[in-house]
């Protein structure tokens, strides 16, 4: 059983805290039973090692025990660690009892050539927002997500946790300059649609005919200037008077499902949940 000072546990902490360490070994931390289960369910051999705290997973009905059984059935290397050893390893200071390391899942941009619906995150900075964007894209059945420009590291533990396993269920690209990405998408015949908090066409009135890529900008600065001349259309989610903007993750969810409805010609069942803050601009 490994303790806090074990070199392997220390490596977990380095992977959680350092983007450069993650890039060095092309490996990242998967925190919690939901995300670990998603990686196992996809079945592409993403996981490397699975670490389980000795004070979790003893009950037959516990979530950790179920995921542990899945990991062992898949032939994963399961490592037991002492109580408290996994603290400060994942997205928060407390542990959910199970953590894994996984190889990077991103694919080359060229692999999305035949895609119909893509989300381009151009400089999204909040890791929770980025993870939620991935989750919406997968839930709405889109083909992939591209992290471009000065986008936050998609392998940040907070991004991974917020994706709720979606990081393993979509074609993910980590790219360079936003303009280069959009030019490539245009060369494939895709329409480029930019999301803006104000001034764009009503998202319920535009033609969502595929193929297209929707560009989401930085939370405070919006779309990067170099991308604007490459846009075919700007789209806006109408809001009540006095509302400045939607959170970028919420905007992604609204646009993803509206576009899917527009393509399929199917009605959307409205779901009313708690309102989000309006501090982050699209």
C-alpha cells in the first residue's frame, strides 16, 4: 500500500498541478468514479494506472467499488494507497476515493475533416467552463471540440472533472492559432459561425445546415479579432432586458441543442434549472 511520500503518489500530484508535467509524459489525472468509469466504458485503453484509497470502496453498493470492479475486469493496474494519500491530487483538496492516470486523448485536426458539427473554443480560460462545453457537445451529439488559441489546458483536473467523462467520448483537438484552425475548417467546406453576447442573428432563426463550426470566445474578451474576418455569421442567444451575457458554458449548451434540433427538425423539451451568473462573456 502506497503512502503520501511514495514517488508514484508524488507524480500524481505533479500531474495534477503542472501542465508541463502533463505534456512531458502526455499523461493526465482522471479524478473520481464517474470520470474513471467513462474512460473504462469507452474501452480504448486510455487508462494507465488506477489508484484506490484504502478507506473507500469497501461497501458492495458503493460507486467506488463498482468502478474498481470494472477496472480489474479491464485488466488495469490497480494500486491501493493509504487513507489521505489522494488528497490534493484531483480537482479539489478532498478525494473521491479513486484516481487514475490516462494517456492524452486528443487527435490531429485532420481527423475531423469529415465532421458535420464542431465547437471551437477560442481562448476559453475557465477550466470548469471548458469541461462543461465538452459535456454539452457530447450530449447534443456533435462530432468534436477544438481547443484553439490561448485556451486553458483541457487536461487540467478541473476541466476533466467538469466534463463528467465527456473528454473520453468526443474527438478532441488541441490546436494552435484560432485563425489557422478556422481556415482549415473553411477549406473543408464548413461554415464558420461565431457566438457573440449581442449583435448576432437570433440563434433560433438561422439555418443550421451542416457542416459548420461554432466558435466560442474568451469569457471576458469575446472572440479573437483575427477570427472575425473568417466568420460567415454571428449568432446570439436572445436575453431579457438588463442581462449582459450568458456564461460561455451555458451558451454552448443552448447552441448545441438548438443546432441539433434544427438539423433533425425535432422539438426540444424545455428544462428549467437554476440560473447561471452572467459574469463570463461569450
